[in-house]
């Protein structure tokens, strides 16, 4: 089916070339980092994870979000999603590949990464994350490809593939749960040490993933004549709205626990994220604009999805979905991970400023992900058109 | 799909699974039969201290009731009495272990360092401190916890707990994921953001101890290489007979360190986290 990705109009090739340019720049930046070491990033002894791991965390959520399309169709036989489940599965593939690239970009000794397999360590959550991420990737490749092939041949998918479809649902939950466990099981990191991290991750994921699909489906309607359908779109909006509400609710609970208990350790990072934190006579606040950006953008996005007029308008719907998606990225893809390192275990503050080299590598990983996603969606839409014709 | 092809695919599938599982089993067998060679060659350490042989096996064991458990007592009062002593301890440690010096705080690597009392003991009340604590600094280093979070989170067993209680690093196995740095509640771990040799005076290396490479985590090792040669840790040695630092076996009721612990009120850093540090402080 790959041949479908080889035929496209000028805009298709221009888009791929645009992404390809960023991939090439990022590749050069990665070579520089590989030769020098992670010192080329803005990370330090105190903020030991930066953009790579924060984006990784967010993208695990985007991958898991795809299950919000798979589950209603396969478990509840919700027919309206029949046409778009493949978008969810292919988005999961592209997102997981981005996650894996971010992990490799973050390793100090990338050539040794197979040590995680050679010396399996069940007490490390990273070991389990490796298993569930690769498992989920494989499941989505199998399910997506087999079901698309069957659709092309206009036959029912083979029965055995449903086994993989069904286990892909708990796997989607597990990838984000285990990713949350990377953080929420660490003693002495008060901001992360919260039992609500995994549910909050899932809520944010189930808003961000479908929001991205909503946005992309608007674009596909415009550029590829692929219509997800009114009913499916409305249902996705409903899912996104509820998930966004639950995410906001969970975040407010974190504020309640921190500020009502008034335990300093539980308040530090929240203060650092939203107002700035004072230490030694200096106020540190470089993440404050991002945190309020999250509040503003997700509120705008939420409103645009809720108001019937804007929801029914393709352009406003696209703007709303994009706004919500970026807002949730600011929350989980920036604030959550980077904020957790402030203050450090000695209650000192080091702020993190990513370097240009690091930012270009990050952009390149996103570009690679969207490159893969474009090709996968081109194939899916091509098959759809072929069947319709 | 005809039958032969199906059979073939089955065999391929099963042998792939077997192939994936084999390294784990093989690793167990190898480390089980030759733990001394496996671990000693991997760490690159000279000789080997007390329970180093059992490193691989001791990895996931909880607080050991038998055998040695090395510990340290730091008498903050003595460091006030001898103002330059702490700096000397830091200097000696970093010289003995070829710890690079980078002026940029972002690239800093440190095994033992001085920090204000409020940073060392974040859980203690900081209201109305006495003047000594206000002005003096405390030496801090890896606590060699009995229940170390860094060991729990490491995905490759590159950091592990010896049976003698020392939490060690295998610089050849570390993949540089820095999970241990996020896991350590004491900020004891440093990462080699760049080639550490660029921060070392290559003419004045300690040839008895390896330098590291970039991309791996490092920290205090309680001088496990010196213990193996029958010496005491370099920082303790640097304090001479001032009584500023004591080192010994916490499991031996007759040891000097146990006597010091019996005679003095000591505190540990962040005891509420249940990490059971092996480093005690007399304030």
C-alpha cells in the first residue's frame, strides 16, 4: 500500500519537503550533540531532564489518546467511528516513534540502550515503559495495517486481529500509566509524588489525542477530501470536552492538597509554575508564562469546542482544537516535567533554558513524527478513496 | 497461506522469542557462576571490597542484617573548629577520584561538597537557628542508603547496592538516562555532560582510579577501591585525628563508629523518606 504515499499533488510534496528540511537540520544538530555530549543542551545537575523527556511524556499521551477512537468502535460497536479509527491507530504509531526518538536523543550513551534488554530490571519503571511502549507500537502496526488491508480488499478483517485490537486498549492505558509512574514513585520530589498523576495524565491524554485528530480531520477535509462525518466529529468533541474538564478538575485538586494542607514542599513547584518562587532574595519564574499560556489557551480551546456556533464551523473547530492541544502541551510537555525539578532536593533553584541545538533536535523529532504521520494518513486516505471509487 | 509456510513462520516466531529471552537467562547464569570476574571487570575497580563478590546478587536485597554495612559520622562542630578542613576533604576526594572541575555550574560534577545547613537538612525547622548553623556549612555526599531509590529506578542495574551497604556505579553499563538523578532525594548524583577529561589536569591524574567517559552518571563510592586495599575513605583520612569524620561497620557493635553513635545525638538527612541513610551528622 506504500505506493499510495508516492503519488501526491504539489502541496503534499512541499509539506514533506518542509518537514524534511527541519529533519535535516535536526540531524546535524544531533550529530553535534552526539560528538560533544549532552552538555550542548541546557540541562544541568539540578534540572537533569529537559525538553526531550518533557515532550516524550506529552507524546505518550497523544499515542494513548488514539484509544478514544478505537474503544467506542470495537467495544461499543459505535459505527460512526468506523472511518476514523485508523487515524487513531496511525497517530499512535507516529507518536510512539517520536517518543522513542526523544528517549534516544536524551541518552548519554545511546549505543548502550540495549542494556535495558540485556539486563532486564523489573524494579525500574523505565524497563516496563520500554515494554509497554514497544508493545503498543507493535500492536498498532499490526492492527492498523491488517485492518486497512482488509478494507482495501473489501473483506472482513481476519478474526485473529481482533485479539490484538482488544489487548491494544489496556495497553493504551498502560503506556501512560507507566509513564506517570516514572515520576510519581520518586521519593523527595513532592510535585510528582501524587497518586493522581496517572489519572491526570490519562485525562490530559484523552483530551490532547482526540483534539489533534479533530484538527487533522479538519485539514484532511480541506486538502484530501476526507470527511470524518458530522456524527463522529461531534462525538470526538464531546470526548475532548469531558477529558479536558476532568484534567482541569484533577489539577485543581493538586492545588487544594498543596495549599489547604499548607505543606511547603507541596506548594513549591505549583508556586514556581504559576507565580514564581523566591529563593535567596531572587524570584525564579521562567515557567510562569507557559503555565498561564496553558490556562489561557486551554480555556479558549475549551470555549470554542463548547459553543455550538464555533463547534459547527470547521475553521473555529480547528482553531479550538489547536488551542486546546497547545495548551495541554504547555501543561504536560513543559510545566510538569521541568517544574518538577524546582526546587532541587536541597531546595535550591536552578532554572533551565534550552539551547538552540536542543530546540532544533526537538523540532526535528516532531517534524519526523509528522512526516511519518503524513505518509500513513496519505495511505489511509488513499485506500478510503479507492474503496469509494 | 499454505501449510508449509505456516509451519515455517511458527518456527521463526518461536525461535525469535527464544532468542529474545536467552540473553536474560544467559546473563543470570554467567553472573551466577562467576560473579567476581563479572563484577570486578565491569566496575574496573582494583581488588574489591568486603562484599563486592555478591554485588549482582545483592542488588535487590533489602537492609542486610548480617555482614558489613559501612557507615559514616560527620561531626559538624569539628569542621567549625578547623575551618579549612572541609575544603581539604573535598579537594582530596576529587583528586583521588579524578573528579573533573568545570567552572560552569551547569556542568558541575561533585562527589562531596559543602552546603548550608538549610539545604542539607530541608526537613528541619529553620526558625531561630543558632549562629553556628547560620554561618557554617555542612559536608554532604552520597548517603549510601540501605534502601536506595537510585538503585530501585535504574533500568540496567548500572547502580547497585553491595552487600557491605555501599551503593556503587558501573560506568560501563550506565546508559545515561539520568533516572537515578531524578530518583535521588539528596542530589548526590552528577552527570558527565561532556568529556570529563577536559576538566582534569591530565598530568596530575590518580592512576589508581579510572576517569569516566561522557554520558554517564557518577557519585561518591565511599572509596570502595581504597577499602579493598585496606585503607579508609580519602575524606576521612584527610580529617586525620580531628574526630571530624568516623567511618566503619555499622553492623559491628564494637566498632568505633557505633561507639560514636552511642555517645552522640546524631541526625540523618530526610529520614522520613525511608531511605535509611548510612551517613550520620553530629550537629
